[in-house]
C-alpha cells in the first residue's frame, strides 16, 4: 500500500462515522496536493483533514487520530500527534472558558506538560495527585510550548499506583519586574480536594462558597535575556516579605480592602534582584529557595519594561 493510500485510509477511519466519503475520494485529494502542487504529505494530510472537518462541522479534537502510540512527556515535540500517556495530575488550574472542563499540569518521570480537557468530551474528572492512563490524546503547540488535549475519543483509566515525576528544577537570577494580578491576599475554595482561587466569591466547580484566605505572589523575574513567571506560595511569600497570613488579614480588615496587601508587597519587592530556585511546572517556576542579591535596580526602568511585556 502506498503512503498516500495509507493516509487516505487513516483519514477515512476518522470521518467514516460523521460524513459519507470514500477512501478513493480522499486519496484523490491527497494525490492532487502531493503530485500536482508538490505539497509534503504531512501538510497535504492536514489540509485534507481540515476540509472534511469543515464539511462535517467538527473540531479537530472531535475525531480520532488513527492509532496512538505510548509516549513519555519528554517525547512531545510535534503538534497534532495522537499519543498515550501514563501521568500524574500535579496541579489543576481554573479554566478560563466554559468550553474547558479542566486544565492543569501532568507529570511523568521525564517531565511535565499542560493538559486541557474539553467540557463536551464528557470524560471522568481528574483529581490532583491521581495517576491515570490517558489513551488517544492529541498534542498541541502554542508559542513553542507543547500541551496535550483530552477529547471525546480519549480513554481515561485511573491507576492504583504511584508515579515519580521528573525534577525540572530551574535557577533564575534577575530583577523582579512585575507582580501579576491574583497576588497578595486571596481566597480559595474550602471544599475537600479543591484549591481553586475564588473569583468574586465563586468557585468554578462549587459555586458561591465562603472561602479560606491564602497568601501568594505571582511575579515576573527578568534575567536580562528572558522573563520568567514565578509563583511564591504562602510559605515562600511569608519568608520573602516577612508578612504572615494573619498580619495580611489584619491589614486588609483595617483598610476594608484586600488589595492593600498586594500593593504593600509590590512596593517592597518590585525592582529587587533575587536568585530563585525551584521546580518548573509548565510556564511557572515555583519558588523553593530565594536569596536577595545586590543589583542595579532602577525602579523606573524596570516598571517601564514590565509594562511592555
């Protein structure tokens, strides 16, 4: 069987349940692109697939990608590949869209990667700390960062085992040039196994809840070449600032405004140079060890640079 015919068979398998199309018709489209227009076969397949997606009114995540192969997270270096992963859910984040059911970070012994689970996929809920076999997930890429998407064709199986996650430790030396929104005194959902940050008193999963106070910093540290996003949890924030969670709560109560905490912290740390060490999860470095350094911190220049990011 020729390569073109094999690709045609794969595409037919993807769409046979959705539209009436023959393998011969698909092969003809591929052959035209490859032979007449000299399009590489991978690009031709992508173009033909997009044509049938539009005809069927489907998204790419709605179709199976043919046979998927077992892979490690470090192997993910191309978009639109269908793979099987065995991974641990390290962290869950708040979805920014109603179309997304869950978003977070997966890890295996070779590294970590972001995942997205679509709401319409109707898959089981993944829990932080759980280990899962995820069959038929599709890889994606945005601005050089790879991720995987769980879709309606994905099979999720929870495993009763432990999985060691690879150590992605980073060390950064640079100026803390910006403190992002969501820093300072925040509230998290108090429900068991839910640590989502509340937005206007609401948890995306559990609705309106009372919430429990927490302290954190989401910062941008510039090492002179790259800007790194760094998260300081409560312990790291207290150590960095000398401000305890209880003191932060008292400060906010006195001012009747929780934003005063973030403002006070920003005044103390923006423009300061640090050496920061900690694991890398997705685009974030989690600060485990922090040391203040001497550096030519021109606050005005740093603020201008931060605003331009």
